[in-house]
C-alpha cells in the first residue's frame, strides 16, 4: 500500500509510517496511529500528523426511521 501525506511539510519516513499504520487503532474509515491519523480512499492511504490538524469533521448521514416505528 502506498502512503501519501496530506500536508506538504510532512516528513516521509516510509518505514516509520508503515509501522505506525500496522499498529494503529481502526475506527471506521480512519485509523489512529501513534503520531499520525490515517485515512484510506480506495487503494491509497493518506496520513497527517496530529500537529497538522486544526479542525476535523466527520460526515454523518441522517437515516429516516422506518414507517410505523415509535420515536
């Protein structure tokens, strides 16, 4: 798998990034590593150090309740 930095000034030590990814905690589409956040999209994995994150939003879809369900 190829890793791509989201920030231009991110140092790319491929071996450290791979180890961090393998030991990361997966939560849905993102993985939380020791020093970076990973996001997978198709066959690529993007990463950004926690220090490079100023705001983070997760999109949530509203699913309508089935007909006849109590609120």
